[in-house]
C-alpha cells in the first residue's frame, strides 16, 4: 500500500462523495483510491459517488477496470457512481482500445454528474462523524 | 516538397561584388537539384534591374569568371579544367552581352511566338509585355550569374498570380521552351560563321537553359500543388460542421464520402464540440454519405461510444438502404446505436430526450 500525499481528494458533499483525481495514478494509487472511497461510503452513509477524471490525459486499462470495480463495490454498499470529465482524447482512446466503463454511467463534467445523481438518488443531509 | 520561406533578398549586383565566394556556385547547383528552403527571396523586380540590363560589360573580367562557373559545373561529370572553365565563362559573358544588346528585338520575337502558339491567352497584351520582359531579364540573369534563386522566387511569384487565371502547366513550360528556342536561334545566327565556336557556345548555353526550364516548371507545379493542398484542407474543414441547434443539442451532417481520415476528423470535431457546447444529445445525419465501409462503420460505432463516455447520447439518422445493408452484411454491432429514419425524426427524438415540447400554434400561417 502506497503512502505519501494523496493524489486524489475525496470531498464530502452531504450524502455525495466527490473524488477528484489530480494526476495520473499508478496501480497502487488506484487501489488506494478504491479502498478509501469504499471505506468512506460506509462512514458517511453516502448514496452517490462522483469520480472526476478531468485532469487525466491518459487512462489505462487497469485504471478503467478499477473504476468499474469501485462502481460495483459502491453499489453493493448502497451508492450510485458516476464518472465525469473524460476528455475527448481519452474517450476516443478508450473505445479504440475496446475498454468502456463497463456500464458505469458517465457525464460531461461535475455539474452534469451532480444533476445525474440528483435525479436518481436525491441528496440528503448527513449527520455522522466529521471528516478527517 | 519545399515550402515558400522568406529569406534574405538576393541582390545580383551585390553577388557580383563578392565573386570570390566559391560556395555560391555549389549552392546554386545544389539549389537547382533540391529547391531548398535556403532559396533566397529577392525583389521580383531585381531581375529587371536597369543596371544588369544596361551594363552588359559589368560581368567581364575576373568577376565574370566566377559568376559563370555554375553553368559550367552543370555540364557532364568530367569536370572541366581551369582553362575550359575560363573559356566557358568568357563565352557566357559574351553570350549574355549579346542577349542584353538585342533584348528588345528578341523579346518581341518571343512574344510573337507565344501569340502564334496561342499560349497565355488568359492574359492581356499589357500583362504579356510586362511578364515577358521580366521573364526575359530573369532568364538572362540566370545565364549570367548561374544562380537560379532569383528565378525560383520569380517563378513562384508568377505562378501565384497566373494560376488563379487558369494558366496550365503546358503553357508555362511552353513559353519557357519558346524563349530557349528564340535565344538559341539568335545564337545560331550570330555564330553561324564559326562552327567550332557555335558548338562551344551551345555547350555553355544548353545546360543553363535546361536548368532554367526545369526550375520554372518545378516552381509552377509546386505552386499548383500548394494551392491544391490548401483547397483540400479547406474542403475538409468545411465538410464536417458541428452545429448547435438547441441548447445542448448538436447536429452533425455528414455530406460526401467518408474515408477513414475524414471519419477520424469527424470524431475529433464532434468530441470537442460536445465539450464546448456541453451537449447532451447529438444527431449525426448521414443522408449525404453515399457509402460506408467496415472501417468507417466501426469508427462510427467508436464515436458513439466515445460520445457516451463524455455524457452525450448519439442518434444516427438517414441510414440509406444500401448503407443499412452493408452494415448488416459486414456484421457491425449496431445494437447499442440509436438510429432513426430521417433527420426530422432524429430531431424530434432528441427534443424528447432533452425535454423540449414543440407545438404548433393554431392560426399561424394557415391558408
């Protein structure tokens, strides 16, 4: 498990979690993101997760697969996941390599992602332990 | 091929001033082989410089020797000895002096030949007179200096002016060959008494004249190609417009043959269009595409998938029966694609997806 400064910030917005990826992640960072996110879903009783990859100009197959895994794990823990901010080049490279997001919904940007979640799992205030 | 590149102005007079710069001969020869970007960009009028026309003797003496080297060097492989070079140089000096003396007469002869051959009929008599003068002067200057740089630039400049007027390659090559012929005839006339001398004059004249013809033709063709490339680029750009029709709704009409290069461009423009216009729905209308092959069809599917990754859904409209059959035959998986018969239906569906409700108001424009 890698340590050091997080390359992903996970922000809580009521019952939604917003994971904003700042830079390209290697495999262990990806796993770290997965574990943190899934753990926080439980801690904050979140019902929606947004993963913002707008800062990424590459997304490898492991990254795409892990995002799909996160979405599935989040679903099992009761949260709907949406991936936002895929850049045009990344999008086309992904389909050319035959890797989609395996059924995970996508949206143009954070705003769209919030609207998408709001229409399906309304945001509700959360009372629980304060974030770290 | 080479691109037009501005460079320091070539100054024939200045070049004569520093004739001991041997490399100029090599450079000129190299330039004639590969019209390199190093080609200078002289003032197109420099060739018509009254000095060069009025002072036929200006190249005499040691200056003339070095200046005449390049044409001599263009001869066949066995390098001429110093004395031969010297003789050749003197001949060329004599020759250009002769051509400059009879400038008016020879130019008129040439212009008459052009008229007889029905070349350059797109140009007015006035333009013809101007152009023939400058081509003539350029021609003589190349014979004199052996440097084709000025001519190259002039030819490019001339091509730029005459191509839009529909002048063909054969005309341009034709007039240069006519000038070559006119000058050669005049040399025949002058030296007909002395066959050996005539022979040597032609030895000096021919390679230089061939090189000139070559330079002009190449410059003209290059200019044409440049124009064609430019037009291709603009056609490509025009041919894939991404049009916003409602807020968050884009239309992408595809007209004309979709090859893989264009398909790639369509994808690129569409994906960046989705981001700029924050589109949620895109209608791709391929009524105007006569045919698609497997590669393009797969590319289209990828475009749809990529758009979905960016949060936009795509509706494809206007699949012709032929294309539909092709797609089914080659087994492209279109199950995830939302296709609708025509553009109108596609727009209606898009409006429904976006929550628009368009109704027609009663009493408007009823006849």
